[in-house]
C-alpha cells in the first residue's frame, strides 16, 4: 500500500531534528523507516513499517503490513498513517510570519509534525511530559513500552506496541516506578482505569468541539489547559490547536526576538493567526520546537569548544 504525500515532505528531517535516531519507543523511527505495532480491537497485533520513496524529498510512503488483514483494518492503518505524518498538509507560504521564523521554515522545508498513534498513548505521554524535559520524557515512554507493552518479531524486525489502557490500569506501583514515572504513577493509573472502564471515551471526544474536549478532560485530576490543548493536537490530530503559552514555544519566540511584537499583534494567548492560517497552529509549533532545539544545540557545541 502506498500513500501520496503533499509536497514538501522531508521524511528524515523530523527524526534528525528531534533526536529519534536512537531506539525510541513505541516507534522505531530512523531517517529511512518507521515501524510500530497496531492494536486492532483488543486481541490482534499488526506489525506495520513505513518507508519513504525518498528520505529527503518524499512523494509517497510505502506501508508494509506483516500480517494478513481485512479491508477495514487496511483502511484503518492507511488513515492512521496519513494522520500521524500529516501527509495532506504543508506550510506553503510564510507571508506574515516573523522574519526569523519565516526564514527558518524555508530552511527546514519539508518538516512536518509527527503525531501519536492513538489518543490513550498521547495522553500518557502528555502526563509524563508535564514537568520534565523532552529527552527525559522520551526515555520514560521507552521504558513504559519495553516494560509493559508488547512486542512482535516479524521478518527479522522487532515491532513494539505501547501498552493498552487495561494493562496500565492493572500495573502495580512498583512496575510504573521502575519505568521512571515518579509520582505521576498514580495519575497514569487513574487515567488508564478511566479509559479501560469507558469513563473516558475517546470516540466520544472525537465528535466534540475543541472547547468541549478541553472541558471534559479538565475534569480529571492532572489534566489542565496545557495538557488538554496538546492532547487536541497530538491525540486527536487537530492541527489548529497548540498552546501558545507552552514554555518552549515562548522561549523560541524570545530567541527570535519577536515575542513582544507577536503578543502585541494577537488577540490573546491562544491566537496563532499572526503566523498564517490558524488551522496550521501545530505546524508552527513544530517549527518553533525545531528552532529552539537547533539554537540550544549550537550553544552546547560552542560551550564544548570553550
């Protein structure tokens, strides 16, 4: 199965920019491929590998499915891959962007967001990410996947799957602590239990407006405004949402020396319209994350030389 991608799309750039060449889980994501396990219903595990026709000038993705599946599952995998890799969207113009951001978008032509495979996985990632740095969070998510998820070997490849809600709900405190989640273990177990029992229904959330989803999520302990907005983007794949007040977004804007001018031209903390079409807020945030990582990396390299 092949999936066409909207130009430009540099498949390898996301992995290179966000340090995913390491064995990060639940995805094995390199500059040449991406692979994971799909949970179909509750008992079927489907190994899936995605390979671009060209790592840096990708026009289509080849999706390799290593089990026999029916048409419905095939279509589900196809739609999920399209959504994860944002294959139908691109930042085509930078009119109205702060100049430094516009220049950076052109420099990183083809960078696209890479979103979580399913809402539960996304929500757990967000809980882990609330008070720690991104690199530490990646390590914890990898530990959770290795310790509590499932894996399958197929065609001499290993595929990992993030644990389902019922598995995390039944996990002991010591199992969660051994993965490095710290005091967040209780919040993760509570959320997992709510999902497993149906008290938190992601299919129901999909039919709600952004405001309704945020209100529903914020009823749960440990889920606030930032977490709910990131979930809309990463968990429900709504590209029109990302919290402008995110600390990394703010730091990137400050480094570009446009934060004051940016704030003066917006009607509130949640407005991305000064960058361009607001439906691409998630794209803008991704570029700001990439800019911040690049500046921080250059600073580290300079310090090392000194």
